[in-house]
C-alpha cells in the first residue's frame, strides 16, 4: 500500500508523517506519534473515547482518515496542559470526582475544552449537548457536568 506524506500540527508541534491511505487519525496518533492518551473505544464513532480537536472542532479520530488531516491543527489530551500546569478542565474533573476508570476521560476532557473554547460560560444544557457523544459507564455524568461548570468559572476568574 502506498504511503502519503502529510504535514499537520499536533499540540502545537509541526509533524511530518508517512501514512497509508486507510490509516485513521486515531491510529496515526497512537502508533506513529505515540500519543496514547487518545483511546480506541469502539472504532465506530459511537463512544467518544477517541475525541480530539481538529481545526477547532471536536471529532471522533477513529472516523477520520489521517490523509484527511494534511494541513490540519489537532489537539489531543496530551496538549491540554501547558508548562506543567493542567488545563482548568483537567483540574476540575479530578477535584469534582468526575473520573473513575478513566478510559473515557480523555475524550470527555477534549469535548469539554472544545465547548469552553466556543462558549466560555455554558449552561447545563450546552454542557450535556457537548458531551452527548461521550459515553461513560462509571460516573453518571453529574460530576463531569459539575467539573465543566467549575472549569468555566475558573476560566472567567482568570480572565477578569
């Protein structure tokens, strides 16, 4: 199978990667770039464990071909923390007890960050809507929703 050379920005770093035409963005992140925080849950775009931000929008990386990402900007869960400082969403989800087994957590964190990027002060409905594609079998979502609200509050305090 022929390889395609793509250039993309992942977590602020320019990457040049050779990928086969059938490789998903999820597999490329995990296998070629060794960014294993993005999880493979269902390989069918239904669970949200593989969610990343692509060009500002959350996407299921198991449903996107790597070759479609040529020129794209990607943020994975590894890209949320900066200079050793966790993102407010990461801090809040831990403090609010929104993590149990943790398998779904990277996708939930990314979906939450994407929401807060476009709406810094979401209500419960907006938070629930943003997380509709992220399945969690452990937490029941209430603590996750509380964590997103807490992260939004922290962000507004920092911005003031």
